[in-house]
């Protein structure tokens, strides 16, 4: 309890520094804005309904990307995990694909899929795909071969084998991949919006940047980070539950 | 027969790549897809060759690499310093925990507009963003790693008369090396992503600038050729430099 109070005190002290430093001549409000201005802008967004509208757009992009990327990643991960020929053909491509700076591919996807929702969904899905692919693949491959062999001898086949043997062994990996994927799905949606959009949280941020309005940049980023942070806490809980 | 299978197996990733490229070329050649948006492999390859031949690309590769090298080095060093600081002064770590959580809340590349606005469209903003991204990854990796150093080894060293300094030198730093190398491997992709995303949002040179210029002039071949060079550098650094380093590092993973 004491630690919590101390942490709050440190955070409040830092916010106070940010608020009052420009008053004594250190730092320029134009560049560093102030916590009060940021909070009141966020409050304005909440009151006018702008926040809900733009959060909804970004959340849609991230969630659609998350679902599509997860399904494709799981399918390919299963195929590579269970079949050696497929894994030999695809794994090198996946390893290289995973190393690529995929968030930087946003302009290409906007050129292909337009300014709307779909380009961000594809970007988010392409990022999520690799997290889930490697989660499922490593989950299956790192499982005990002995267990699988025993289950086979006992007559385990197909879906039953997958459900009762492979999945329980892989679940920890999958949840870990999913946890990372959620943050990246949101980041992908936001970065996609930076590079071509007319709505969404990323649009609010990049608009602030174009207007040289640091308050708006901070407010937008604060909203994004709060959302991703809260989702991370929830998923961490789910992860500990799933491992039981 | 077995031999043929083996060769086919090894070649299959390349066959898939070639098939994808042929499909792309065919689709644009036979009017199934619009080369104005999709470009075509031959156009992109010609542009890549042209940039290499004229040396146009050199300057831009250099700029991006400089941003990454400076930011990456500074970020790794800063991350190491703070991780050791947190480890040896747990009180500080305890108090700073909320800040670490915020730092880790989302991929740092989303902070690009903030960096451009604060540090301008020059190289500095990219270096700072790379620094931040690498710093966060190094800090978290190394700090978690240090906390996992086996207590028995520490206690044994203490019994044999090691003081705090001996412990740091003979136990913690060797143990940390493995984590530092793995953090270096982890963060290189993030470093390039941060630099390029930041260049996309405001720059006058660099690989990200090429891509952005291609986007605003609706020249998909520019976008693709620019991304090709970005991808090539990342793959070269990751697989030819850092992966062998990591393999070597894990050999003497004694703790």
C-alpha cells in the first residue's frame, strides 16, 4: 500500500514539474504543452463525442485486423507445426517476413487498399499474423513428442489429437503471442491512419502534428496508450487464468 | 528419389517466392490488375538497378543507417545503465514502475509525430525515436534477466568472500551479456521500423522519405523499391550479424 502511495506521489510530482517548469522559464509551452491542457482537451473530446467516434474507428480496424491475422496465423501455424514438408517450404519465408519492418509498409497498403478502413485492417492483420503464427508453431513444436506419440498409440487422431494434446501444450505460447499482438494491432491501425486517413485516433494525432499543436498530439497518444495499457492488463489476467 | 526430395525441400521457399512474383507480373501484364497501383516486378527491379547504378540510393541508405546506428547505440547503453541502476537500487525501480509501464504500453513507433514535432524533420528526431524504442526493449529484457540470475550462484560467491563489486564483475555482468545480446537482436527490427516510420512522417532524405515521396507522387514502384532496400538492410543486419552473435553468446550461457 505504501508503495502505491509513493508511486502516485512520484507521478504527481513529475506531472507538476511538466505543468510548472515553463512558468519559471524552463521549456516552451508551445513544444511541451501542459498536462492541464491535455486533460482538458481530452475532456472536450469526450463531451463532444469526438473521442467515442474516433476510438470506435481505430478499434474497429485493430479488432478486424486482430481477428483476420489471428485466424490466418493460426491456420498457417498449425500447418507448419504439424507438417514437415509445409514447414520446410514456409518457415524460411515466415522468418524473413517476421524480421521485416512491417509497420513501415503502411504507404504501400494505402496505395493498394485506399484511405479507408481496409488498408489499416490489412496492416494490422499482417502484423498480428506473425505473432500468432510463431505462437502456434512454437507451441506445437515445443510440446512433448512423447505425449503426442502416446496419444497416437491410444488412438488419438485428427481433431481429437489437436484439441486434447497439441492445444493444451500450446496455449501458453498462443496467449503470449496474442498479448503482444493486441498492442501491435492498435499501433498498426494508428500508424496506418498517420499515413492516410480522414478519421480515427491516428488521424487526430497526425492532424495535431500538421497544425503544430502539441496538446492534441499528447492527448491522442495518451488515449491510445491508455487503451493499449488497459487491454494488456486484462490479457495478462486471462493469460494467468488460461495457464491453470 | 530421396535426393530429389531433399533438393525440392530446400528449394521450395524460393519456388514459392518465384511463383508469387510470376503471378504478380502476369496479373499486371494481362490486365487483371492495374499496374498504376500495383506496379510490376520488372518495373520495380529496373528502378532498383537504376538507383544502384546511379548511386542515388547510397545517400538515403546512409542517412537511415546513421540514424539507426546512433539511436541504437545510445539506446542500448542507456537501457543497460538504467537496468543495472534498477537492479542495484530496487527502491528506484519500485518508484519508477508506473513510468516503465507507460513506456511499454505500445510499440514506440507510434510516437513518431511527437518526435517530429519536438525535434524537427532532421536526423535528430529519428535518432531520438530509435533511442527510445531500443532503450525500452533493452531495459525490460535486461532487468528481467538480471532478476532471474540464480540465487545459489550469488550466495555461493558471497560465501567465497565476494563483495558487491566482485559479484557485479564475476556474476551479474557475465549473466547480463546474454540478455544484452538477445535485446540487441530483438531491438534491431524495432530500431529500423522507428527510423523509417519517423522518416515517413517528416524528412528530406532517407529510405522512409523515398517511400513517402513515392506515396505522395502516386508512384508505387518508388514505394516498393524503397521498401525493398529497407527490408534488405534489416534482413542483412539481422541474419548475418546479430543472429550469429546471439548463437555465439548462448554458448557460454553459464547461469
